[in-house]
C-alpha cells in the first residue's frame, strides 16, 4: 500500500507541478507587473464577484494551480468573497473540461456545468462576502496587510522574481502536504469504487460526491469519463450532474490551501456550501432536463 501511495503521489505531482509553477508565475505577474490601478479598481468594484467567476472560468488549470493565482489576487487586495468565487469556478469551469464535457456528455451537460458552476461560484462569493461584512469571517492576520512590498509602499510593486519566490515559498509546502494526503486517500478509496457503489446504491449519488468526491483527488477531466460510466450504469442525468460538479468542486489539497489563504472559518463555509450545493444543483438539472 505504501508503494502504491508513493507511485500515486509521483503521478499526481507530475500532473500538478507544471501547472502549479505556471500559475505561480501568473500570480507573481499579477503582483509585480499587472497595472496596479486597474487591478485594484477591479478587485474593489461592485462587480468583483461576478467578474471573478468569469475570470476563473476562462483560465485553464487544476484545483492546485488555482491557488497561486488566488494568492496573486489576494496580494492585490481582493476581498474574501472574490477569492472564494475564483477558487471555486476556476477548476470547475476550466475551458478544457467544458470542451471534454461537451464531447463526451453532450451540449446539455456542458451548458448545465457552466451555468450551475457560475451560479455556485457567485453564490459562495456572496455568502462569504456577507460573512465578511458582518465580521463572522475574515482573512488570516486580517489586522495586517498581505506580506509584499505593496504593504508598506502601496504605489510600488515588487520584482517578478521576488514575488514568484515569495508565493512559491508560502504555498509549496502546502501543495506537498495536500498531495501526500490525497494520494494516501486515493489508494484507500480509489475513484473506480464510485461506479460500484452507485450501481448498488443509486439513490445515494446525491450524497456520494460529498462523502467520496472531496477526499479522493480527481484531476480535472477525469470526472467526465467516470460520469459517462455512471450514466451507462443507468444513473439519471440529475445525479450524474451532482457527481460531475461535486467531484471537482473541492478536494483535500484545495481545502488545505484555502485554510492557509482564507482562514479556517471561511474554508469550513466553503466546504459545507459545496457539499450542499452540488446535490441541489444536480436535482435542479435533473428536473430541467
């Protein structure tokens, strides 16, 4: 079992690390090179949450690659609600997964994934923003500005290299920890167990994504052929959409990163929200189609 966990970790690392490095570079660019006035204005506008959901949908990347981008937005002054929206929609609505969903599951699943994903992302952003305004939720160490050159000189920006190394230093350990936990759980609860459980207890599909989908790391795109197999087993479209959304809406590495960036309370709200929203979204999709 240990050797299987190690090989699974290496496989995940091979998939995730290149995207993580690219995303770290983009996050560093946001802090060091992006037009300061425009970025700050956008992040503080009344449309920040809807725009964050669209931005997340346009950027390709897995759940782990989303985090350095979130860190870059955090360093530019993004609010809790904006960050939560971006973190949710980016892995869920990555362009390559939408294309694959269209190709393997058809246009109604692709449209449903995009529309429900945007609604879910805006919903979590609004919920977290409300908690932030009421003082229930706040960024870790909210009493001090984010650690960067901009914290003491708001009109200057750090160099790309210093920003890149700072983000990498802050997040790389959490990436490794998240992948270690995810690889161990994937060995204990492999994804191919899900079709077997659904075949035996099909009505539990509205619960299974929250119970199995979160601890088991499923790379973006991998959930689509699994969903195809579930439909071939006779699963209705509604529960299939629940799995499609629930399996990648969040995962162990994402939650570990989220706790570091957003704090424990926000991460708890984030996880519970998606565990409830995915079944509800599947139910709505099933009744609409």
